[in-house]
């Protein structure tokens, strides 16, 4: 049996490790991730809009009611989610800047104390003696690097903050796109609109879950099935609530 070669191993790796490839990848920097914002908006858009559809169908209400309530949910709830995500992400950014200002002030007013913090942080990582002092000197010789190290190591913050505007926009766009699909058969006046809506919504759940698997260790079908089951359970609850409550007030 032949031993594995570098060429064979490279087929199983996610990126190249040649000096040129490493240099190019590091020069590109780290892009902010907005996947969770899209998944958050997409799943909730499909769930809540289909919940409206399922609830009204369970209560035997007219297609006109489905469209009115569905459209209202699509715009109002989508905007509410986007606004909440925007404010939450901006709060994270505000907290980042607050802590950054604290560290800037501390490095100016108590530099020896801040150096000792760096020393103890890296001592916990296994550095000692002259090697530890060299690390402390390298980090504290550049103020920007010093502050960034404290934000990352002391507070556990990311190296950079995400854009609240992009996070909110991604949530709203995903909510509108995925939330529109359960309503589409009713908008087009298709026969068996509810059945088509169920199929489209299930497909959205499975597709979002499958795409999500790219950033997880789950297989695409396992991730898709899990998301499908969670979304389907929420939709089924809405339908049965409509069935149970349809005679209230009559």
C-alpha cells in the first residue's frame, strides 16, 4: 500500500498550504460572516408567514384573509426582526468601542499594570522566562496591537465588529424572500394553493438547512432534515391552533 503523498493529502484539505497560497490568503483578510443573519431571517420568515397561512386555513378563512394577514406579517414582522438584529448588532459594536476606550485609557494611565496583564495571559498559555518577556515586549511595543490583544484575550471579543446595517439588511431580505414563498400560490391563484404552499415552505426549510451544513460538521441532508422538522413542527402547531379556535365567537 502506497503511503499518502502531499498531492493526495491536498485533495482532502480546504485550502492550499504553499507559502504563496498562505501569503495570498492572509493578505485577503477575514471577511465578516453574515450567514447567521440570513438563516435567522429566512427560517423565521418562512415559519411565521406559513404559520399565518396554516392558521387561517385551519380556521377555514378566505384566501383574501390569508393574503392580508400574510402580507402584513411579511412586512411588519420582517422589519421588526431586521430592526431588532440591527439594534443588537449595534449594541455589540458600542460595547466593543466602550471597552476599546477603556483599554486605551488604561494603557496610558497604568501601563505597567496592563503589561502585567499581558504577561499573565501569556504565562497561562505556557510561555515563561525570557520567551515570555519577549512576547510581552513585542505586544506592548505597538499600542494598537496591545489594545487589540487585550480586547481579544481579556474580553474575548472578535478582532473586528460587524456592520449593523448589513446584518439588519440580510435579515430583512431573507425574511422577505423566504416568507413570500408560502404566500405565492395564493397570490397567483393556483389550484390547491395550500398544498403547494406546504411543499414550497418545506423546500425552503430543507434548502436553508442544507446550505447551513456548509459551515457545520453535519451532512447536508441531516442539517436539511433537522431544519425541515423544526420548521414543520412550528407550522403544524399554527394549523392546529387555527382548527381549535375557528369556532370561537360563532
